[in-house]
C-alpha cells in the first residue's frame, strides 16, 4: 500500500506554540484561571490523544475540571468502533445544550474517530448548533488554532477532510496517572478488516521514529513511571513505513535497556504479524510483561476469511503454542466477535472449541456492531439479535469458568505486582501478566512494586497480602 508519509513541520508546530502562548497571556489577565473538561470515549489511543489535548489546554492557562457546568471549554474525544458508544456520545452532546444555556460563552468541541465518519460532521452541523468546533484525529495538533478562533468570535469550525494522517511530535501532555503512561509508537491501520471502521477514520499506518519513541520512554522512566504501555492499532507492523531497520521487537529490546524499574506492556497485536521473534524478545527482556493481547475474533476459517483477517484458525493456534513454548507463564487475552454476518451455529461452535483449546486468561467479547462504510455492514445477516445474544451468553459462561479456574490456581503463590491505584477499600495492582490483584495496604505504596501472596480469587480478580 503506497502512502505518502507526512510529518508535521517545525514551522507549523512553532505556529501552534505561539498560539498557545498568546492564549495563555489572554487567560493570565482574567480574575481566575478558566476551566476545561476533556471527556474521552473508546480505546487507549483516544486516552493518549486526550492527554495531548489536556496538555495543550494546561499550556494555554486552563485548569482542568470534571464539572461540565463550570467548564469554559469542553472537548469530547469520540469513538466510532461500536454503535453503542456513538449513541452515548450523541446523547451526552445533546445534553450539553443545558450547560451552554447556563454559560453562553462556553466553547464545545467534538473530536476523535467518530467525527471522521461519513456524514457525521454534517449531522453535527445541522442538529447540534451549540457545538462550535469539530475535528478529526489528524487535526488534533491544530487544536490551539481552533480554540483561539473561537475565543476571538470566529465561525464554527469543521475540519474532517479524509486523510492518510500525519506524525506530529513535540505536543505537551497532561497524563492522568503518575504511575502508568501511554506511549504511542504508531498510528493508523492498513488491515481493513471487513467489520472495522478504524482505517477509514484513523488513516494509514505510520510509525513514530525510533529515536522519538526512545526519547519519550527515557523521559517517562526518569520521571518515575512504572508501567509504560506501547500503543498502536497494530504494533506488530511498527517500522514498516520507515527506513530505519527497527521493527517492533527491536523497539521493545531498546526500551528494555533503558535504566529504571518499570514494566513494558503493549497493545494491540495482530495475529497475521505476530511471530517467533516477538515472543522470543518478550522472553529475553526482563522488563517486558508476560502478557500478550492477541485478538482471534472467530474460530471459523470461513468467517475469518469474510472478516479479511488474513490468518487461519490453524495459524492462530500455532502462534499460541509458540508463545507458550517460549514463555510458559505467559498470560494470553483476546477479542471475539459473536454474530458476524452469516455466522452459522456450526461456525460459532468452532469459536467455542478454540476457546476451550486455548484456555484464555480473559476475553473481551462483543456482539457484531455494523459500521456504515465497512464491507460487513452490507453483508446478508439472517440471524436475529436474540440468536446472537444466546450464543454470546454461552461464550461468556464458558470463558468465565476458565477465568475462575485459572485465577484459583494463583492462590498460595507469590506474585510481584505493581500497585497502581485505589478502588473502594482496596488498593489495585497488576501482575506481570496483567491480572488484577486487590490488596488492603497503605496508600503510600501506590507506585511501588511489591511481592504479594495470593490469598483468594474470583472470576475477575485476585486478592492478596503484601509479604
């Protein structure tokens, strides 16, 4: 796939920095700092994008708030992967008419994948007049420019032209956590799975240069981050659009060599590009988590072909065997779609048999959601929602029994965990394999690695005590 790689120029970035300084000066003259709210839907890449939006807002003199009535600026970062998320966004955007009425100067912005869907910008323009700015993921770096225009009374902005996307470095970030950090290594997707809208809204695959990724990883390690997650729609494709001779396995190895006590995680891997080199690198790198999220989507070769996944059931099972041979303790999680158009009962049984054979530690399960503009949206689909729900429930029942059994096997063992937060009466932590461990301990231990004896379990979590 021939795509021209575009990197945002230093001249264009300098202009956005100048605008941020200008807005900061305007806000510094106010009696109190203005407030901004960034609301995020969807995947970890959207979370990383929202950290950039918050970083730019803070640089421009805004303080962050969770109160939509108090906010002077509201930015909603949207997701287009499933219809349910889309309807939630539109419902919440509609409700903002009340906040706009209470605070007429409020500037409401919509961005993210949903804004790149065909016809969505026009729908917002005609039905949501209180929204002032709409832009897609490719234009995120221009946010200061869009905001200044609105502060100066400019016209409504709609920047959602189709694009293969660009790579932009040097934007400020305001991270949600002091323990865990998202680190994008690439953007976009070239796979065009027949059910997926991502390549149409996020653009083609484009990798950040290895030097830029390593520089940011070093900064995160030096700042004390303990959990660094490398992000990409398909991280296994990293580097294919560059001439640097560094693939994703090489990148993991280089980050592993950075001084510091931290764990390296990554998502998401595509089975067609996963290979023995990746698993071998994970096994050799002591900082790399013993966890791989490897979506299989269906256990039927016919359905996989209709999905345009470009691997077979047999290919997938061989990958699992290779990963477990090189890392006997590896935790494997996956995604499954139930009810893909035309999936028969027999083909669904093939999915169940694959789940029984692999025995995943956890599954993320979804009933097929048609996305307008994708090939699967127009495929014949003779099965009812009720039939799909029945299959879905069977899959959940099977996986829950496997997860409960796997978690029970941890009881009595000692695990090294990273304590990353608090949830009610418990501190939360993660094993190297990403399993949730709830602890009763001093909150000062958040951000530290601890050895923990596992004392209990259920389907979804482990319970332990610090040794």
